[in-house]
């Protein structure tokens, strides 16, 4: 199953849909209501297939390289 990393908690209905589709154990939601620190981000994205981020996170070559070759989707959650 794919690993999905979400850097800030989206609406509960979105999490429920992702959990139902991919399994709760495969959806990694950063639990705190603050921007994720760079070190925490890099730690969480290792082996990710998808990343859903906020504008506060810089998605760059370092993040992509850390995630690895399985990374297929990077999306931004905005208004």
C-alpha cells in the first residue's frame, strides 16, 4: 500500500476517505497545529508515495530525494 504524508491536518472527512482507501496505517498526518519543522518533514517523507503539504513547507530536491524513487504525487493544500 502507498504511504501518504500530510504535513498539516486537513478536514476530518478527507482523512476518513484516505484511511478508507489506503488504510489508517498508511496515512501519516502531522498531528500538531503548526508548520512542520524541516527535520521532521524529512524524517516523515522517507519512503513516501505521496505528499500533501501546505505553502509553509518548501518542496524541493532534498525532499524529493529523501522520499525516494517511489514518490509519485506532491500536492499542495490551499484555500
